[in-house]
């Protein structure tokens, strides 16, 4: 999908979100146009509007029998129209899934830039607090506070603006807060290069690897998880993509900022495109 949508990564993040979301809306809209009998659906919609008008007139006259008859006919029209609903979804499901999967890997964060300070965090159990953790030096990387860091008690992230503060408040009320663990933190500066850096965290006789991509339109996955060892995961902290720099996520619904923005754009545009192209 990078061959199809990679050009959007050269746009500002808001423009990229709009482009991909509107593309999704277009797929859903034109899949309906190509896979349904629009002539039949338009006639059915006209009949439904006419029946509603007749039902209102009959109700005004007090003709209950006519009202019941018109409502019964409207229900029949709706039921027959429903047979056209499944096919557009079947036609659109594969291309929409491809676009959404690509967006999950490309639109969530702002990629680190060359010379930017990037925070890398290794999460461990609280039993590791006070112990040293080693990040292996690599050419092109500079560690501001040294390559060996001590595990400390993690702290909740400070909310970035009113949206994030409200989101954190809702999570707290619903008991959705993440349990605090031990964490070792490095602040790195890196030279930009097309090949990813391989961060190697050493602790307890084991090495845990995490990719870091710098100076690209893409980014490596933010978190690498590990099983069966004291280091549970290693995270590269990146700025999340927020629509207009304001619209955050909804953690209570497990919606990151980019996905909420994507849905807020894509869903209304389905209706807009249908009206513009007169698709029923």
C-alpha cells in the first residue's frame, strides 16, 4: 500500500488524514454505486417519501385504516431495500481493510527527525527499581544522559491540553488507568538515515531489540513487546498525530488520536459523497 498511499506521507499530517479518510469514504460510496440497482433504489426512495406524505394526510383526516396501510407498505419497501445493503460491504471490505491496515502503521505518529531528542523507555516490573539497565551504543546515536540508566518508578504522563486532561479523567473514573511499573529512560539524538537503528537494551543477562527509524516519512512501530523476561516492552516515545493539533484520542473506547480523527472525517464524507453523486 506504500506504492498507492505513500505520497500522502509527504503532506502535512492533517492533509494526510483527510486524504486517506476521504479515500475510504469514496471506496464505500462508489462500491454502493457499482454493486446495487440504483434505479430500483431511487424509485423505492421516491415511493417511501410519497407514502410518508400520504400517511400524514391520512392521519390528519383521522383515517386510521389508511395510515396502517401506508405504514405497512413503507415497511415492505424498507425490507426489500435491505437486500441491497450487504453486497456493497462485501465489495468494499478488502480495499477498506487494506487502507485501514496501512493507516494503522503510517498515520499514528510524527516520525522522529534527524537531531531531534527522542525518548526511549524500557518497562520492567517494580522489583527492578534501583537496578541499572544498559543501552548498547551505536554509531550515529548520542545518549544525553549516558548509556546506563537506573530503573525508577514510572509516573503518569502529564496531559497535553484540555482534551487529554478530560480523556485521562474519564479513564480514571472508569478504572482504565495503566498500572505504573519500573521504567528506564534514555534521551537519544540520532542522525537521519534510511536504515533503522537497532536499539539493544541489556538487562539480566538478556538483550532486547527495538527498531528506531529517524529522518524518514515513516516510523518503526512505537512499542516492541517481549515475553518471558524482566523487560516487558521497549517504547520509542513519538508525538501522536492529532487533527488540527487538538483532537486527541478516546482511551475509554481504545481509539488513538489518528483513528478518532479518521472516523470523524470518513463517516460524514460518506453522506456528503452520496448526496453529491446522488447515490441512494
